[in-house]
C-alpha cells in the first residue's frame, strides 16, 4: 500500500480502523489505514457493499469507530466530534432536503444552523456557482434529480468547509449533469483548496476528478495511491482505470 504522506500534509488520518454494526456481525471495515492530503481530491473506489458509505458516515461523525484512531484536521474524532462537524460538508447517497420548502429556504435554514455570516450573499454566491440561482424561489419537490443534487452541493459549499465528504454525488444522474457537477468540484478544489473525499463505484468519475484513489473491497483497503503508481505496482501501465480497478479486486479475492 503505497501511501507516504508527510504528517504536516495530512488532513485526514485513519489508523487500524475497524467497524461492525453489531457485536456478532462480520466487520464492515477491517483494519483500514489511510492518509488524505490537504487540498487533494481522493477517490474511494469500491463495488457495492465494500464499506465506502460506512467510512463516510464515520468521518461525518454519524457512526463511532469500533476500533482504531481517526484524526480530522488534527482533531480526534472520538473525543471531539462536534468540532469536526464544523469542518466538514457532507453529501450522502440519499437526498436530504425539505421538499416542502423552496431552494432558498433550505439553504437559509442550513446557513443559520452553522452561523454563516452574510447569509444572503453566501446563498447567492453558492447557488450561482451551481447554476441554480434562478430556481431558488421554487419548492424543492418540483426540482429534478439533478437540481436536487446541485442544491445539496450548494448547501455544502455554503459553510466553507475544509473537507467535503461526498458519497456517490452523481448517483442516478445523466452524463450531462454529471459533467456539470464534476466541473463544480474541480473549480472549488482549485479555487478554495477544499479537500474532497469522494466515495464512488464509478471509475470514470474517479479518473476525471481524483489526484489519488484507494480501492476498497469487502471492508479492506487493497491499495491507495495515484492511478499511475498503482498501475506500476501491478506492472500494468497500459490499463485504463476501469480495468485496473477490476484487476485489483480480482487479485485481492484470490
């Protein structure tokens, strides 16, 4: 596992992390060791059921680690989860919006929860970024799936987090909207240096967005590094990311 990240560059550090939902259940995450650098886009690739969502939920403080050590921006997750929640923006697989409210009201409510200063300006700026500013007066229940995902991204950006945790943010969207969202993420990462942890089963998405990737299967982190480094370690420099992903999974399951 080829990660060599200097201590000062780490914004997320995970050591020997294991998790199970019930005492007699099998481990959903099994001895995960992973470091994520400040300002990078890191892709967590894995098939369905690999443990990606569980890891996102732990980092977002919804679940407590069963065993192990997690630091986020120098803050111990087990000891100070409330402080970590101020550092992160989270986008889950399932849409979490009040559909009886307008887009503006959803953003306004969230901004007040996090004590955002100059809420009106913040909403204007973030909604414009995702090209939703002209739709904010409409109730969310009439939004398309793509519009809802854009609104959730705007909500994440509104609080100016140090870290974005995104769990399959383009799930079920058409290729045009996917590319739009990828563009927003690239722009924000470049302009504001947000660290982004992206959980996805989509190798095309990871290839387009990510500086480094980690491949997770059956709760175990198989490998982590840049796609080029991973290809070199498997002596398969000519493979595309989809074929590399499949090869890594097949090798791990032997």
